[in-house]
């Protein structure tokens, strides 16, 4: 079945009422027929639900669906995207290990390494390059995992998944990609040899700014280790949120088509605006990674970043004169969202770190929503007219 059909027709759970829509199994625990069945399920001799911190039918359906759409063997869902990142690192890393990480990642991901994993005896190297050869040079004897985003947040840098997948496999390093901006509809990193894919399901998977969630997808061997960690640590997605997310996946393809269509039109309009000095969008021919993006992505995604021709104050003035779009740190919503990364999502990074990640004081990020593109452009055009 095609992606759209799989997203709609994958249903692993149905109650006694034979519901057409997947029910919510809103329960913390489960009952057993007898003591022997209880013992067998607890010891994993037979399948069954024990406790919703471990397994829940609604959560399991969401996990099954995402694994299928990403082309992975298994998946585990978490409370948030950051919980997915922390869980993966905490499970796979041990004292003395080393991590390679792109400089162009979400600020909280870098802060996890700086403030927590580093004090637990895990070292890391931030790399400001999209060249696999530069990453290979940085590999140490104790390098365990490598982590990057593509497209990156907020600069929209594109990494060649095929080249990186082959290089890390050759060196025996676990490769992890944050696929949040692209979603499995636009690209499947696992098909290019990447080991683990992480999502903030809060973004496009929900798509309407309602619930938090994260998900980790990969090989059975890795997910089994992650499952054991989650059993003990408990960063488990709630049944209600899993139900929302699973239902939202049914419209992911339709929504992403519109997000991408609007974003490309917005990027093209911005690229000809006299008050804009730079526009970044993967499917603009002016993007330095355009050819790679076209090779591995179905479309360019819903995020557009641009720099106004001026300083920090001019950037803020644009935001302050927006009327329709929402000012928020979130993205992937039906509503268009505008934000200033240097003072919000990446404000905890040092000025030097932001500079290395390509985040300037005049950069503005737009998560292009599902409104009519003429209204999005008109709102931004009026705001730009004030500078």
C-alpha cells in the first residue's frame, strides 16, 4: 500500500464494539485470568499488557504505524520530542563514550550534552560541516553515536543521508537523525542506512498544536534496549495523546502537501523582496543543498527562514507588525507561526554557538500553515513595509 493508505488503514486495535475509529484504551493497568497467565505475561513468556508505563494498546498502534511509515522495524513513543532524544542517548551511551553532533541542531539538544551527559563522563564534539569526510576525521576510538538534523532547525541545512549512512556504517557508529521537519512522508532516513530516527510528534505528526509527543524508530535490537530503559525510567506517551497522534497521521500526507506548496510559494516571493537579503528553503534552486534535497526529499517541507536587510531591531519590528500569523516557538501547526530563533528557540546558546549554526540576529523562521497563501504573503508584506 502507498504511504497515504498505510497511514489511514493501519489499525492494530479494535474493541468488542468493532469500532470503525480506533478506541482509546485509557487505563493504567490490566487484569489477568489467573495467576499463571499473570506470571507468564510478566516474564514475557506470552504477549500481553502489564502496565501502561510498559505497554498500552493505543500507544502501540501509534508506534506500529510510525515504524511502518518510516520503514523501521520497531518504534517506541515518548512524552515529548526531547524525551525521545534524552531516552535514546541515555540508553545507548555509557561513561567514557563519545558523541559526534552537528552544530546545527535544536538548542536544547546541545544543552543536554553540555549540562548533563558531559558531567556523567560522556564527551561530545560539535561539528560545523555537512561534509561526511569532516565528520569521519572527527571520529575517535570511543565514538559511539552520531547525531544530526536534516533539514536542520532553523537554518534548513541538508545532510546527504546516503553518504552519511554509508560512512557511519563503515565505521561502526550508530547514526541518529532527527526527521521532525521532513516527516516520514517527505523522507525516510532509515532507507538510506541511518540506524535510528527521532521525531517530535508535537509538530507535524499532530499538526494542530494540541498534544505533546515523541517517537523513536529503528532496528529491533536498538528499540529493545530503549524499551527496557523506558520501562524503568517511564517517559511514556499517554494513551490519549497517542490516540490523537495516530488519528492525525491519517491526514499527514494531505497536510504536508499543502504545507510544502505554501512554503515554496512564500520562499519564492521572499526571494524577490527588496527588504530580504537571504532566503533559505530546500527546494529553492538558490539553496546550497538543493540537489541533495531533491534527491532524498519528496518536497521541501513547511519551514522557511529568511534574513531581513537590517539589524536585530528591524527583525523584531517585523514580528511586532504581524497581524494574522501567530508568534510562537512551536511549528508544524495548521496556523502559520513566526518566530525569532536567536531570542527564543536558540536563545540559550552562546552568540558564538548561534553563529556557527548559521543563526543571525536578523533571521526569522516561518512555519507555513494551511491558510490561503495570498493571506500569508499579505500579512508578511505589510509587516515588512514597516522597516
